[in-house]
């Protein structure tokens, strides 16, 4: 792989420190967490204590005030270590940035320090049983009643749905808005809010250690002071943050593909069939060469987008491209690599089996492959 010029010596030191943290505090326990279906709150607090949550938050509010490259390192290393259930990137780089970007001074002071320490674990509740990619179709409502909003509705497929204690909820504050998306607002619901009910833990194909759940809002009363930004701008806020969310997906999937290839090369060199390592068979070499080529292309593209994103450039179209192409590439990598393992690849004791299950969702959440292509086409004027 070509040398990466994105990272300074300080970044490399940070990467080494985070890798050691994962090796000590996460990797030995991840299988246990998968069986439990949840990462314990203590692990989040340890990550916060070591400066690995929301590193972009200002020093004044408890963070390090550093650039997105530190977040990219965390996302990559989690993929390399195969700790798919510890979604630090979701918390630090998808959910909390809504508060950082659209929260007022009081809200930032109230919520951001806890997000940095790990005392506060976040989730974002957008998806509903009848509204996934089409966010304008959500039916959850938030009606003003004095100095409170009364929220009613159901959310599903919510990552960190059980462990979170701060949830950003997309709800319609104006059900008669035309077009419908102009009636959506973002409201922060804190643990313990009356009428906030968590549903069942959803049994998923992969990412077993990461809790995904349903949420119900039954006349849930939330102070109007928990509104993020302005009423009716929630959809716009979500669209503004999707560039980074999709880049997060691409970064994680790219790193996962690199790790799968590395392990597949090692395995095929060691696995002997018909008197020689299977890496010596032409088909094996060709498959590995194809995987390596696609991964190299992905790395060049992802690194360019990271650099552009850090520079504050508008790369919405390109991140949509990366989100669909890199996640589909990682899915192909998992499938091809598993085939090279033969029957052993189908056994859960081999990491490639879990890789195959964990990577599958990447082409679905944060916007499906099909939605990414639709957005790209529209931005091409088609």
C-alpha cells in the first residue's frame, strides 16, 4: 500500500496509544460483549478518560480541540481490531456533532462535557417502521404544550438504543408543512424523560455487541429548551451532517477490507492442499490480486476525501460515491475471502465469518447503496 501522507507524527503517536487501549480494554472482552448484546458503560467511560471520545470538542468543554484526522484514526483502528460493537464513531462523529453544530451555548455546556468523558452516551432516532431512507415520511410528532414538547411516535433500528442516555429525536413539529420535510425538528430527549420507553433489543445478523433497539414516545414530555437549532430546520440539519456520516462509513469499511485481505493472504500461505499452499494456485492469486487492487483504489479515494473534508470542502457527491462503492467493495472482499477459507470460513471461530456478518449492514445504514446512487444522479443534474 502507498505511504499515507495525511498523518503527522502526533497522529501516529495517537494511533499507537489508541491501538494499545483497544488491545487492553476492548479486544479481550469483545466476545463477551457480543454474547451480552451490549458494550458496558464502563468501557465508554474508559474511552473517555483516555481522550478517545469526541476529540474535536473544544478544550474549554473538555475535549482536545483536534481535527477530524484523529476521529479517522479511531474509526480505522476499531475496524482493524474487529471491535464492531464499540461504535465510537457513531457517538463521536455522527451524533454528537449535531450538538456541536446546532446547539446553543447553554446546550453545549450542558451536554458536551459528558459526551467527552463517556458519562453521556448518545443515539440518534430518525428511522421509523415506515420511514427509513425517506426521512420526510416520519410520523413521530412533537406538539408544544406550554414550555414543553409532547412527543408521540415510534423509532426502530436505533444504534446504542439501550445504553444511550441522550437521544436526538427527529420529529414533526408541524404536520401541515408543505413540503413535509420543512416541518421536521431535532429535539434532545434525556434518559428519564416521562413517556420515553425503550423497546426490545433487536436480534441482528452481525455487530452483535452493539445494541440496536426500538424506542417509543408516549406523551413524552421534553422541555422546549431541548430543541436543537430552530423549528422546521431538522431535515436541513440532517442533510448537512450526512457528508461526515457517510465518510465515517467509508473509512470503517475501507479499513475492514484491508484487514480481511491481510488475514486472507496469511491464511492462504499457511493452508496446504494437494501438497502445496493454496496461495500457489492461480485462482487464489488472481482473487487476492483483484481484492488488493480494489482495496488500493478505495484507499486512495477515501484518503483524498478525508483530506478534503478536513479542509472544509463540499464533497457531498464524492462521499456518496465512496459510501456506496467502498462498502460494496468491502462486502465483496468478505465474500471472496470467506470462499478462500473454504469450510473454515463458515465457522464462527474464524474472524472472516464474523467479518462477513458484520460488514453486510454497511451498504444499508446511513443511506443504502441505491439511495447513494440516486443522490449522485440528482447532483449530476439527471
